[in-house]
C-alpha cells in the first residue's frame, strides 16, 4: 500500500508542477500524438492509479484486484484531464474589439457635439467603456443617448440621437 500512496503523491506533485510551470514534459513526448501524453494527464493517471489502488487495498481487496481498480481510476481521471486540457486549449476567445465593432452600438454624449465639430461619446463595447470623438448631423448636448451610425477613423464616429430623444413631429423646430 505504501508504494501506491507514494505513486499517488508523485502524481499529485506532477499535476502541481504542470499547473505552476506548464507542460514540463513538452517535447519529451512529441513522438506520441495529441494531448493524451501531457504532464497533467500523466500526473492525473499516476495519482488516480496510486490512490485508487491504495483505497482498494485498504478495503481488503487482493493486490492484483487493487491494481486493476487503480488502473481503472487512472484511465478515468486521465480521460477527464485530456477532456479538460482540450476544453481549455480549444476554448475560443473573442477577438480584440476594433472601431468597426462600434457601429450599431448605443452610447451617451459625454461632451457636447457642436454643429460643425466634434464632441465625444461613451460606448460600451465588449464589457469596456470606450470613449471616442463623435460628429453628428445636428448639435447634441452632453447626456444625450445616441446610436453610432458609422466610423470616420479609428478614434472618431458619427452618431445620431436614439428614437426616444428625437423631437416629437409637432414640436417646434429650430430655425436655420
């Protein structure tokens, strides 16, 4: 049983080593394809083999049967480690947001937009607040809710007020 417990401890140490330093066996097992022979998977197999066999022997099973239980536990935990490794490696991430991603987003005017100039707007993009220069067809006051309609440059957009902020059709219009 002591040998099996030592194997379990060595497997745990190998798993911890792979968590801290990464795949330390990278390159050593290149002849074997895939993620099946990574440090984490080998550590999971050895650890589950050792502890599973020790538990089986501790409940009174003979050594050959305990080794079989340990091997089964090792294969199961090794497979789980392969699955988790592939899940992490294949998990996509969103690309870096660009100015083109602002089109169609709603925002708020942070500094007034004059008739023939630029102001600034704040837009939520990918969970981040982005502040860009903005131009509009008509002057807009700070605090106005806007919708980004096009991109002028990587740091400037055109905006229009959202529907709720448009004047009512019968409201008096400013004279030109």
